[in-house]
């Protein structure tokens, strides 16, 4: 069973990759991803200047998932632009994740990182952890304005990392925006923003930033992730490839994302908790599952979710 896939004309040797943010901030982390069985290298979302990020503890894993308020720790876009040629020599696609602290940052960073020619650029409209900054992805007009400015300066495939939406009216509104911005792929979803995890023993929050509020990931968000993959897959009738992210812990979870319409999947919490060996486990599990079900490749099951 081949687990390779193609997104916007770019061939991925494997369908599993890290989610931006998971083990991908430093040169060593990115090169380790290059040596691992990951099907791609995805950078941490980058900003104009290097950032330490929020005070620790800022990540907490627990049975069922994780909560984080990292605060965009990254090396700054210039460092990643310098790294991209070396990362591309690892023999798998390099996805540069672009963020910013304000709207004007995005086209500036995108133009500079495009010059380094990553295989794809992923525009992150969904960071939930910048104190005082609402997620751009929840503002349709701002999203459209930003994506059009970024599209003009990017010559490689451009994708969008969106937050979860919880109302079909929002799926439709964002679908219209995406349809007008010449987007090459979608990545659904980012963490479920501003959850709160409490430690009843200590009677305290578990992360320091924002009074303990942070983005939720892991198993508990899988139904939300699947709903968003399915909603946008149906809106675009499979014509815009989707990377499914959220709640993938084993091969069956990845299969569910493919059934809902994903062409590739990203992992965050399970990668942080288990380490780079998780890629081998997930590939083994998915290949066995597809074999058992009689599918020869991912595209044979993509979008085949049955309704009752
Ligand atoms: C880019 C910042 C993000 C962060 C962060 O750096 O706090 N955490 C997330 O769960 N998603 C993000 O998009």
C-alpha cells in the first residue's frame, strides 16, 4: 500500500506530517523531521522578528488531548528563509507556515519566504494565543483582504490554516472567501481556541499564559476537525485539496480524516507526546487498515464517507 499523496501538484512521499508548531521551531528539530518518516517538513508559524513566546508552563498534555498557549515562539522569517534550501535537500516537501502579529506582516513575510522557494506556503489565520489579538480566521473580511495581498506575492502553492468553525453559516461564509482568493489547499483545523483545563488537586489552571486559556488539541477535538474537513470538502466538491489536522492518534483516526475528504494529515499533540517514532507507527497502522478494507491507496477512500 502506497501512502504517498499529492497536494496542489506537489508529491508527498508519505501522508503524515507534523502540524506547524509541533517539534518544528529550531534547525535541529526541522532536520530531525527531515530524517524521520514524516512525509514533509512543516515549519513553526513565523513572524517578523524572533520570539521567545509566552511564559511557561505553556503546554500541557493530558489523557484525551492537550492545551497550549505557546505565543508563537519562532526564529523569525529570515532564519527560516535561510534554512529552507537545506531543508529541501532532505528529499521531502517543505511547507513554510506564515503568521504575523498584524495584517501587514503577512505579505512582507510571505514575499520574503517565497524567494526561498519552499514547496508550499501555509498562511496561518488561526493563532488563538496572541494576547489581545482575535483570530483572523474568524473575521471573513480581514481574511479575504489578507489572503489577496499574500496571493499576489507568492509564486508557490498557497494554503490556508483555518480555525474550527461551529456553524454551517460560517463554513459557507469562509468558503466564499476561499473561493475568491485562488487558494491551492486548505489545512483544517488549528487548535480549538481558548479552552480551559483545570487541575482539581491543585485547584489551579495548568498553563500560565492568559489565565490558563489555550488552544485545545488531541483526541477530544477529532469530531470538530472531521466536521470542518467534511464541510469544506463538500463546499468545494473535492476540488481544493485538504490537509486534515486534529485528533489523529492512530491509523484509524487518519482513515476517518481521509473518508471525510482529506488528502493528507498532520499531527500535533500525538507527535509532541510520542516523538518522531510516531510516524512509523501511524504508517503501519494505516497501511494495515487500508489493506484489510481492500483499498489500494488513499485516493480510493478519500471523501467516501457514507451518509445514512
Ligand atoms: C501560530 C500560533 C499558534 C499557537 C501558538 O504559538 O501559541 N498555538 C496553536 O495551537 N496554534 C497556533 O496557530
